[in-house]
């Protein structure tokens, strides 16, 4: 039984590897990079928004100033009912 399983496994591996496409290597032309001046990066709207979020969330006093006031809820045992 074990030899049948082993031979079946090897046959299956052989068939699957025979169906795989052959690896071909094609010569790649190498291009020499053209030296240019460094580009000036202009921040996009998303980057500007992200920096504003970071600035807001890291400023402790700004967080305290813009926080919602604490509202004390009425106890459930009080009131009509």
C-alpha cells in the first residue's frame, strides 16, 4: 500500500512539473540613469490633512479646549416612575 501511494505521489509531482511553463531568461538591457536635479516635493491635500490631524491630536491644550463638556447623567433611581 505504501509503495502504491509513493509511486502515485511521484507520478503526480512529475505530471504537475511537466505542465509548468519553462523558465526563460531574456537579456535585459541596462539603462544608465540620467542625472537630474532633485525634484521639489509639493505636499498633496492628503498629506496636508494628515499633518493637520497629527498636529491637532498631539497638542494637549488644543484637545482640552475642543473636548465636549462632561454631562452628568441623571441617576435611574430619581424621577417619576
